[in-house]
């Protein structure tokens, strides 16, 4: 469970790296570079070849725009994007230029949804894993019982009632059907 949680955290961190740090936007008629975290819905992002799309949005202008959507769709061939087509944050502009109106930022984006899925997915227990846990429990019980039996045998200084109590416990542990082992 710990390893699975760690893998999910690393996957989520890797997805966060898919969002660019800085974005070129048009606000109030002028272009400026801002931190991607400062994007808001209805901002106009300026995109060109090689840019990573900073958030979800819609193309409002596009000139020969092709986007690599393999991160989301698995499709290795770039998709041609026309005006009005949706753009997904984290994908790459492979060719062309565009203006994009931001429609979703932060935890509202598709990429954030995928990230959340990687964090919340619980891997089912496979039969082999269950059997391995059972074997480990049985071996642990045998090891504890064996070491306790040795301690009793080597220490005759234990009082007779204590020695008898320990022996009966070890005997019971080693002969029981181990009901707590699933």
C-alpha cells in the first residue's frame, strides 16, 4: 500500500510538471508573460509551436495549429485544431499558432482530473499477494513459538507456574488452526 501510494504521488507530481511555469497572455489589449498559476478563466493565451498548453480552453484563432494530444488520448499523430475546438492543458503545440480562451484552470482541468484519479485508485489485491501474506504470518508465528520454546528450555530458573504457562501458550499456538490467518 505504501509503495502504491508513493507511485501515485510521483505520478501526480509528474503531471504537475506538465503545466508550464510561465504563459504568454493577452490582457487588456497587451501581451505579457505571467505565471501559469495566475491564469484565470477567460484569459487569452498566446500559443506557438513548442509551447505546452497551460490549461483547458478553446481555440479562438488558429493558423495551421497541430497539437500532440498523446498525453491524454494515447494517439501518437498530432491533431489538427480549428477555431472553436477544445484544447487540453498539458498537451503540446507541435505546429502553428493560436489564441486560446481559457475555460478551466487548476483543479477544474482535465489534467487535474486525471491526476486525482491516479491518487485515488486502489490496486486490487491479487490472490498471490493474499497467499504471500498468509505464508508470512504462519512463518512469523512459527518463529515466535520456536524462540519462546527455546527460551523456556534454556531458562530453568523460571518458576514452575510461569514455565508451565509459557509451555501451554507455545503448545496452543503451534497446534491451533490459526483462526486469525486469512
